[in-house]
C-alpha cells in the first residue's frame, strides 16, 4: 500500500476511480445460499460455499456498510444468493436502515410475504424481483423449484401496495424464454411496474455462450413488431441507470433492457459489490477481489483497501477485451450466486 493510501485525509475522500467515476452505490451480498437453483446462476453441480466463519456476521455487515457510507456510498442494494434466506435478517435490516442510505433489495420473491411488514416499517420500498417466466412449468425448469405460485402471489401483493416500487428482472436466454418477451411487455399494460430484460451474462458453470444472448436490438425488434413502432416510446435515461427504458403508449408500466453484453454501460458505472465473504468486487467481471473482512477482523482501517479496489477498476468488463470476454471470462469468474448480482 502506498504512503498516500495510508494517509487518513486520503482515505476519507470519496470513491473516485482512475477514470473519474464516482462510486456511491454498493451492492451487498448477504448470503451465498439460495432457495432456488436458477440454471443461469447456479451451476448444476452446485457451488462450494465459503466456510461459515468466513461469511460476514450481521454486525460486521452493518459496521462495514457504515464505513462505506462515510466514503460517500448513498445507495445500498441487498442481494445474494437469496437475501431473504439470510439468518438474522431482521437485525441486519434494522442496522442498515439506520444508516444514511437508500436501502433496496433484489430477491427471487419466494419469501417476501414473511418480510413485507418489516420492509414497510423500515422504509425499504425499492424491490427488484426476479421472474423469468409467466408459466409454472417453465419457471420450474429454470429454477428447479416449484415456487411459481408463491412468487406470483407475492408480486401481486407488493404491486398492489403503493408503498413499494417494483421492478421485475427477466434474464433472457435464447430458446428458453425469448418467446415470452411480448407477454412480459403486455404484463405492464395495467400494472405500475417496470419489467427489465437482462442479457444473459457469462459466469462460471452457467453454460453461457454468445449465441444464447438475446441482445438489445433483438428484444426491441420483437416489441416493435408486436406493438408497432408508433406505440413504443423511449423514456429518459436516469444517471447511472443500467437499463434503457421504454413504454408502450397507454400502458401503465414500463419495460427496459439491460444490455451488459451487447451495449455495455461501463462508462457510467457507479457500483461496487461486497460479497458475502467480505471481498470487494469492483466489477461483475473482475478477475481480482480485495478481501476487506480479514483486515477488518484484525482491527485495521479498511478504507485504504476500499480505495485500492476502486483504483484497480478497469474501464470496461473487468478489463476483458471483446474476444476474451466472449471466450474466456466465464471460466475465470465466480458463479453469479457467489458474487451477488
Ligand atoms: N436471489 C436474488 C434474485 O434472484 O433476484 C438475488 C441474487 S441474483 C444473483 C441477482 C440478479 O442476478 C437476478 O435478477 C438474477 O436474475 C441475475 N442473474 C443471475 N445470473 C445471471 C446471468 N447469468 N446473467 C444475467 N443475470 C443474471
Ligand atoms: Fe438464487 Fe437468485 Fe441465483 Fe436464482 S438468480 S439461483 S434466485 S441467487
């Protein structure tokens, strides 16, 4: 570590990387475990979980998150694995809700009914819920669990409650659910929700190859064909937004496309990730991680380590060029379930 990094004035400064990108958004993975087995996320043979003692404890998550807020983090999204299967979740949520951040959650929705009152009490209104199919059998084929009805019930519940702001994440895979694009867009006709189509991304053990990606223009083409060019409206893009958003004229909800593969938005990235075992990943496709849990447990100041992680961030796709991104990045990455999407 350089002397500059040791200097306390430096470590108090905001998290600006070598490309001038200010990082004010942290995604924290609460667990490596999940109650679904989505084939694009969890390899069929499963994953090797970190030893229990290497997983951040509840109070460590809250304390580390507090340090991030002192460095300018304003938004924290909780993810996993499935964040709602985390033990002592209530205590963690209460601790995080007391920090000066907007707190949000990405979940598969299975256990949402258990936490709705708590989420409301703590003011956690931004929910991203994953749903890749509108049919029970297809849902089962992708998630390997028979939870479609419960998820749909929970979605209907939060969607009907004006407190919650709901986004539905749909990972598109060619030949698996690209024929459901139009049905998902129709779903926004009388629902005030956002459906976001996410391009399938390469991670260890998820069988990715470029031909399975349903790209940005392919999604748009299907929608234009079904609804007509005149009815598809492009919406203004918010700063740092990952999705390009659209609306069908006259529909209540919106749909968006997150085109990480075919139209990367890295130039505007403001995110960092903290894995459940306490490593910072400065990019989903990063090859290196920085362990901050070990120095934290030794009582060291972790701010210089956080700055190092930010400084090491590459301009795009964790430093992979296009050819190697397509051919090699998956083998060098962790599985998504271990990263925290
Ligand atoms: N279990 C929660 C859920 O499914 O929403 C949170 C964790 S999950 C890893 C976070 C997000 O990553 C989900 O929306 C999921 O669909 C997405 N995801 C997982 N694997 C992906 C992949 N290979 N490509 C694109 N998105 C992926
Ligand atoms: Fe679990 Fe979410 Fe991964 Fe599906 S995408 S296996 S729900 S962590």
